[in-house]
C-alpha cells in the first residue's frame, strides 16, 4: 500500500520520463487489487463455515483503502447474517432436542455454541473494536446480529438446561417405581451428556 502511494506521487513526473511511473503505478494497483480479492474471497469462505477466528484475523489484514469500502460493507452484511443464522439454527436445534437428549444432537448444539463463543470473542470483542478504530465504522456486526450473539448463547443454554432437568426428573420417577436398572442406565447416559456439555 505504501509503495502504491509513492509510485502514484512519482507518476506526476511522467511527462519527463515516458509514463514510466504511471505504468508502475498501474502494476502495483492491479497487484493490490488482486491481493484484496483473494483475501475477500477467503473471508467469505470463512464466514460460510462459521470460522470466526479466521475471519477476524483476515479482517485485520485488509487495508482501509476507499476501493475496499463496498467489499467491507458486504463483509459486514454477510457476517451479520451468518452470526444471526447460526444463533437461530442453534436455538432451533435446542428446542427440537428431544427428552432423550440424543448425543449427536447435543454434540451439534455444543459445536454451534463453540462457534458462537468464537464469534463473540473474535468478531464482537477485540477484533470488532480494532476494526472500528481502523475503518472508522461501527464494527462488523449490525445491532441485530450483536444482540442475537449476546443473547443467543444464554437462550440456548436455558433451553438445554430445562431439557436436562426433565431428563433428571425422569430418572427420579424411575427410582420412585423401583426401576433401578433403567435409572442407572439413564444416569450413565446423562454423565455422557454432562461430559459433552463440559467440553
């Protein structure tokens, strides 16, 4: 970026040196533009797979060049949509979680909660503040996405907690009717679920 500015300034001397600096300026400008396109595509790919740590890292490498403003706006929109969609999808999975607490479904919810935590840490936390300073913008998440991110984790946690309490009540019911074998199997199963949630 610095070389581009220097060569652009030197292009004012081209009347004396056969457009030597203007050609060099165009070459550097094309190189910078191509590099930005690669980073932009990589960021969009990371957003698609909810890899918010990598999104945050790549965002720090983007130059605040005015030609990037449109792309930065699109990144902000896609990032907000991605976070909102992830939170809603996780909440739906938690609501649909049956009373049997299927391990695969619980693992999927835990994986999504980890992605939500990553978004909070890498997009809504330090990186968002750094991006706000760097690009003089309000951050990379719109207000709706920021609220969904802040509240979504707690909502999912509450839903899953209620499901676990119901499961524990079913164990108590089995004990009260002296079905200790079934109660012990459910207790071992809930320990597996607890282990999943603990990680």
